[in-house]
C-alpha cells in the first residue's frame, strides 16, 4: 500500500533560497565588475602592438642567442655589488627590526598606548613601499650607487622582519617568562633568558628567508641607479645589446638559484 508523504516534510537542498539568491547576486556583480574592468583596459590598450607582439618577441629572441660570453669579465664586480647590497641591507634591517618588534609586541612593549602604535606604523610604512620606490627616493637624495641600494633594501626589509618577529614574541610560552621573573631577574634579563631563546629559531629563519628575497630584489635596483648588476642590464638594454642582456639574465638566474640553495641549506640546518 503506497505511503503518502507528509506535505509539511522539508526537502533537503544544498542552499536555502536566501543563500542561493545571494550566491547568484555575487556572481552577477562579479561578472559585471570584470566586464567593466576589461572595457577600461581595452580602451587604453593599443591592440595593434599586442597583435604584433609575437613577431617582435621572436625577433628579439633571435637576437639574444647566443649570449656574449666575453662580456662576463665585466659582470663580476657588479654581481659582487649586488650580493653586498642584499647582505648588508639585510644585516642593517635586522639591527633595526629587532627593537621595533619588541616595541610592537603587546607583551614586551613598554608603552602599548604610545610606543606600540608608532612601532606598528613603522612596520606598515616599511612594508607598503616597494624597494624600487625607496631606491628612487634615495638615489635622488644620496646619488646613484651601492649605498642607496643598501639603505633601500634595509628600509624595505624592516617591516617584513619586524612583523614576523613581533608575532613570534606574542606567541611565546609565558610560563617560562614567569619563571624567570620569579627569580628576581631584571627586565633585560627576562628578555635575554625568557624571550630570546624562544624566538631565536624564528629570527634566524626569517633572516635567511629575507636575505634570499633581497638577493632577488637587489638584482633590479640598478635599473634606477642603485648599483649592482642591474646597472649593466639597464646599459645593455639602452644600446639594444641583446646578447649581453641574455648573459646578464643568465647570471642573475644562477645567482638567485645559488641563494635559494644556500637559504634552503641554512633553514634545514636550523630545523
């Protein structure tokens, strides 16, 4: 005998009506936004050059091969400058980022209402401005050269290191800190013996990771006059010396590959 289903029984649905309407509304507005943005891009794009781009790329690619190997003797010094920019800039950033991180952390800041907001402002300001922009400003102030590149890398790296470090400070085990305080230790001793040992692995890992990033960034700072191998790249591009450009790009690739291998070894040793 057939069983009649209760008319009040609810049928399961993946989404209720309100959620489904909201879902479709979001898709509609997202599609409309994409079409509007695409229209703006299309109006400002010279499609003749876009359509001609494959032929131009093929022509330039044919001119870039083979690399001009005899030019390599002129790249060792700029390459060394690039490594110095990344390394010294990272070291300067670490020296400045540590006190900023302790001022920004809630559990170590001596003045959460005054000094902590200032430290957070320093972190945000450093992270929001790209190293190329820092380089442009510093080249205008200090003149072209390696010094501008070092300071630009440092200013860019302070926010990165300080942010990760102050988050690590806020996540420490407070029981160890309380144990140190119970012995009558001073504030500096609490930091040295209760906090620093807990954040030291994070600090070393972040330092190596940031140095690896700075190697990549320092290779292009020369494009704006901040020294390094980027100066040679800019000079070669200006005279359309494509075989030299190929060699420079190859050297940059090998340098970044070496820094990646070295940082991976360092992180593995820390872990």
